[in-house]
């Protein structure tokens, strides 16, 4: 099990680090955009001069009115960018596959790490050491 754990780490570790960093970036960008000054600005900002006013809502069953959605703010675009980087969509189908494989590798690392710990703990216990953790 340790051999597999080491070899998979060598090949997939850099991708997992990338996914971890973009996941953190995505959460920080979302926290920055949600409930921040950007939402307050979007709600209170007057329409630019010469911009058409939003069309009234379409009747039930009809298509949504064009122009009813304001353009996303730069903070919201940053959240979208981090999401596309994190999911691998930014790099196309190969990026999505690598992201998916990294997710499977993370599950493998969690299970194999716990398995290795239990084996080491039981081995120490059979030799008479009763500590739960190593010193």
C-alpha cells in the first residue's frame, strides 16, 4: 500500500496542490463578492447615461426579457474564473479529466493513509506499546 501511496503522490501531487489552491481562491473570492460592497454597489448604482432601461418582466410562459440581467461585477467574474480553474473547465476536456482523477486520488489517499495508520498502530500494539500516537 505504501508503494502505491508514494507513486500516486509523485504523479498527481502537483495537480492536487493546484486544485487545493484554486479551491481556496474560489472560496475567498466568493466571500469577497458575497455580501460585500460589490453587491451594494450593484443594487444602488444608477443606470449609465444612454443605457436602455431594463425591460419589464415577460409574461408567464414566455421567454425572459432581454437586458433584465445586469452584467456581472468584476468580483463575480473572479469567482467564475476560479471555479473554471478549480473544476478544470478552463483547460478543456483534459483539464476536467485531470481534475476528476485528482478527486479520485484524494479519496485513495484518505483511505490508504488511514489503512496504513491502522496497520502501524496494530503493529505497535502487538509489540506492547499502548500509545495512540507516536512521540
